[in-house]
C-alpha cells in the first residue's frame, strides 16, 4: 500500500513567515513537499472560515503562521489573530473538529530552519493521525464526486 | 374508484411494515428525535411515532426534499458538459403514519408544481409515493383543518387511511388505485369490515373557527391595508420556520456548488419571510419590511392560490404556529382578518 | 402587576414613550411579545415566571423603531443584551425607557445605562447548572464522539435561520451567510452547509453572547445551539477577563488584545 501523503495548507503572513519560507528555500534547506503555501497580508486577515474552507476542499492539516508578537508589520495584527485563535480552538474542539490538525506558529523572516521544522513536524504529525476522513465525508464535494459526474 | 373498507389488527402492523420493506418499498414515517418528530426512513414499526399529534416537519419532503440535486456538470477548457439528473430516478415509497392534513397538503403542491411547465422532479416523486394517513383521534388548540376545508378524517390526498376503531383494530379505507396496489402487499392481514361502521365516532372534533370564503374574500381585498399587516407582523422576527414546516409552502431556491472541475445544481427550500427573498441585484427590495413579507405569506395562501390554482394554500395543521419562535398564530390572524376587514 | 400597568399607562399618557414592549398571553399557555401603543391596551400586559424571553432584539427592529420612542420590559438577559448593543453602538443611553422586571416580580425603572451596569454586577449572570452539566458531559467526550453528536444535531437543521432571527446580537444587515461574493457558507442545508453556518454563528457570537438562550428556544428542530456559544463564555472570561453585556462602553474582547495574552499552542 502506498504511504499516506497528507495535504497540508499553510496560511502565512507576507512579512515574516512567507519571507522565512523564502529563506528556507534560498538556504537550500530541504523540507516536506506536502505543504501548499498561501500568502496573506497579515495573520490578522486569516479569517477562520478560510481554515474551514481548506478542510472542506480536502486538507488533512493546516499551518497558520505569522510574525512573532511585537514584530507585526502592522503592529497589532498578530495580537488580534492570537486572541481569535484562542477562542477558535476552543470552539472547534467543542464542535468535534480535530484541532491537532491545525498548527499555529510564529516564524520570522530570519527563521528558515524553524520553518522547515514546523512543516516537517506537522507533516509527520498528520501522517500519524491519518487523513481527515470524517470531514471529507460531509464535504460539499461528496455531492459531485460520486459516480456519474466523474471520469469526464 | 369505489372506496373499500377493511379491518387490520394493530398487532399486525409490524408485519405490514416488514412486508413493505421486504418487497423493496422504502418506508417514510414520523420518528421521535428528542423533543421533535421528524419524517424519516424506517426499518420497522418500533421506530415509528404513531402516538404523536403531528410531526414537527411536514411530509412534503417525501416529494420536495430540503436539498435536491437537479443537475450535475463538469467543466473543462472546452466548456461545460451537463449531466442531467433523471427526475424519474426515485423509488416507489410508502409514506406511512402521516396525518390527513399532510396528505391533503400534497394537493396544493400538486397544483403549484403541476401548473405551467410541470416540475418533473416533484411530480415523479409524488407519483411514486403511496400515502397511508392516520385519521386524528385528538387535536389541539393550533389545529383548524375544518376551517379550511379539511378535517381530522379527511381522505383527500390519501391513498389509504387508517382509523383506530378499537383498542386493537384499525379501519382501513382503500381510497385510490395506488392504495389498492399497496393494500395487496398486506392483503392477507386484512379482513372485511362492517360497511355500516361510522368512523366519525373515532376521530377528533375540530371546531370550525371561521368561514373560509369570507377569509379569502377579505384577504384578497386587503393588499393595500398596510395597517393590518403591520399590526399582525410587528413581532415577526423574519425567520423561515413557518415556511419550512409548512406542508404546502413550495418556494425554492437554486444554488450551484462546485470545485474547479465539477459541480452540482441544487434545489433548496426558500421562504418569502426572508428579507433576501426579493432583494434585487441593484439593491432594491420590493418587499422591504417584514409586514410586506407577512402580507405575501398570507395573501399567497389565501388570495393568490385560490384565484390562480383554485386551491387554498393552507391545510390548517397549525405547524407554523407551533414552530413560530414568537407565537405568531395563523388561526388567530385569519380570524382577525375575518373580523376586522370589511369588504 | 398593577404597578406595571399603572406605570405603563402613565408613560404612554404623558408621551414619555410611544410604544411599550412587554409580555402578553399567547396561544394556550405560551407567552408572547406584545406592543402596547395606548392606555387601552395596557390591560393585555402580563408578567409571570414564564416571561423569560429576551425582548431586547425588538429594539433594533425597523418597524418597531418607526413607531417612536420605545419602552421595554427588560429581564436580566435583556438588560445584558442592551449593554452589549450599547457597546456596539446600536442603542444610545436615554434612547429607550427601561423598566426592569426582576425575578421576584418587582419592577424598577432604570434611568440610565450606569444604573443598569450597577445592577448587573450584583446578579448571577452565569449559565444554569443544567446547561453547565450538558457542556461538561460534552467536554468529557472524545473529539470523535463530539463530532458525531454535533453532526446528528446539525443534520436536523433546516436552515430556517430562526436562531439568527431570534438572537438580539444577530443584527447585521448582511449576515456572512447571506454573502455570496465570495460564498463563505453553502446556502444548502446539507451537512457541510449546516456545520459551516453554525460554526460561523458561534464564532461571531463568541464574547458577545449574553446566554439568554433565545437561539435554542427559537429552534423548531430543537438543536441545543446555545451550548456552542455558552461553552466559550468561561474561556473568554478566564483568558481575557471579559464578560459580554456588562458595560455599555466595554471593548469587545475579540477586537482588542493584550501583548501578554497567554496561550500554549503556538510554536
């Protein structure tokens, strides 16, 4: 059987983590290819519905990452985001959504190594947990991914 | 078809359901779900809630489900390829244990979906549904079926109707060819009934509270009576609970759901009580305030439908009043129209 | 009761208010909201232990506001809703005449928001022990069990939006669920659409919910929606030291921050 390769979506801020991921690349540090990076202006812009959409569209894990506290390009975006994440994790956990599939981190533009670690560790953790079957079973795509509409 | 009367023993009901299922007929019936009663597919009589006055939701979903796939499509560089959904692709189903108001509610739906370019998705499901209703031994303060032309023993719309005539016997009325066909499945459980049996003795007494013709005439004349609608709807909060539990409300919405390659078109329930219902793309909303939406709800059922489809869009089941979070009681509002409006 | 009738009659007669929002007898034993516009209608007012509905939502209803100056019979949760609405700039001090109905059946006039705030700190604003128990029972489950629990509950949802309509805090002219560019929430009432809608609503009410229970009471399908937002009250209170609906000039817990907000999950 083929090994399970999780799909990980990373929502990162433009100013720190995206630059950090860039540094990982320019420093030739190898890291897992399971991650798809989506750049946002700021973690403060990453609405929780966006995370839900990722699960809906087949993500097995999510990374949300931005500037360290006090380093936000817009001064306070990450502070606001942090509060929301605290509440969101509570809500999702209570609603039965597996919060260990969402990894939050601070990665600065200078932390190329840390970014590689965050991705590699998340991928390893999600491999352990397995695919997010439960969420996929209720996803909208089940309406058109049954037999019939496929194979065109 | 000439009505036929039979007797069925209560103790044979489980066998009857078994026969339906073993012969490949899915059975839809009221089922307890915590405090509410849903209409769902059942596997045996045990799960069926026969003791309740009325299910929370109406039986309309047997032919008009809350989400219904009407089209599938795929997209590629060349364009969109459509894969129509066959409306006839549904199974012959037994709708069991509903009330006479549910059964007769289908008459309004038949009229709406059958008018003009007929709606095959509804009609073919309806055609394949055999309705076995139970007459009502009791009624409550929300019921007013007798005021809108129905009754606790009304057989309109039913294919078979069961009436409890003693502790262990049910009177079975075979009313239509479809009902006849269904009755053959459990014919060995039926015995002949005394044709002199009077079922009215075993059903609830629901008082007539208003004269329907007069309500229709007065509602029809009240379009411009802004005061009346405002007064009635002041506490309405504009949710869609009334429409979604109603056995005759038929408004729907279409929504596409897709990814980059495939998609489906869905038909969903909608409600004229929502502010978004009439909102134009321009931002203009012809029914800007809740009183206008309430007027639409009442007028559609008691003025437009009688005029255009020759049926009243209400069965008097009172579900809307029971479901309403703010206790808008339709019976009371109709009585008020009857009393307050002068034509 | 006579005090109430006398007071409202006087308020209407001397034109202090144009309409009084109170409780009246509904169908059978139900209690409903009534709008008393003149002294001939005051006799319809009732006040019993069943008058638990939160009437504050009507303060924002277009057609009610149009009648003129409003008076309201506010129970404890309505007072809290009003404070929260004030903090979100939806109502102003002095705009509404507030008659408070205490649990013991006595009526007090609140002259301004300050006196409401002073009263609110003296009462128990927590959720009931029954609700606490239900939340504790859910919290004791595994994540997968909770997933199954909520899926079963949301399966019943018909998306009538009664929860949103009944909630005094759901006053947005354009709800996220009504936005279709982009379409955040599937309109359809299937599993995904229902889950997204209820999560969105809970998240948008986090830190704003005053635990009045109107959403769950309104739900025709008997879904315990209130538990979703109630569960967030404790963490928000302990982590951010914030409770909704206590002060008219409060800053919303999720639109502010402290540099030293504590968490243990960000690496």
